[in-house]
């Protein structure tokens, strides 16, 4: 199985064997490959998060009703913008972060999944 991406006059192919670069010598960072494979490229200091839903069960195995679940403000970073001269990006793709419940975010649906787009400054912490 392989996926392809065409952009900037070049055709990139991703397969189980890895990334097959075009015939021209081009250096592409891992972050650029992840952005190309994801399909959303945030601008400036914006980040794209996939919200991590609250647990359905407690550690003891009790199944929680939807009304009993505490709201969670945790998400996984799936794309980051390039940053600006004033603010460098400090989060990376794949990190789990806590964001402000009062963050001014935009919810979008992309390929059947819901994502949040928000400013990096609305993130409160990176979870280890």
C-alpha cells in the first residue's frame, strides 16, 4: 500500500518501505513528511489537535455514564505551524497537551475526524 502527494511540481510517494524521494535532490524534514501525509498545514503559531476523549471506564472497571464523565481538555498534536519571528514553536507532532477550556479554538472535520485548531499560546502543558 502506498500513498502519494503531489505538490510544488514534485510527486512524492510513501510506501511500506519508506519515503521514495523524487528524482531531483530535495531534503525534506520528518515534520514536512508528517504534514504532507496529514493534509492540514496550520499557519503561524497555530496547532491542530485531535481531542482525546474521557475514559469510558474507571480503573476499577465501572462503566461511566456520559453525564458522569469529567470533561477533558487533553489533545494530541497532529500538526504545527512554522511559528513566527516573535514566537517559536515549542510543541511537536505526537505530543499530548493540555489546553485551556477557554481557548478560542475552531473545530473542523477532516476526512471523517474532528480536530481543533488553536493558538500555541492556548496550550497549558505538555504531558510526559
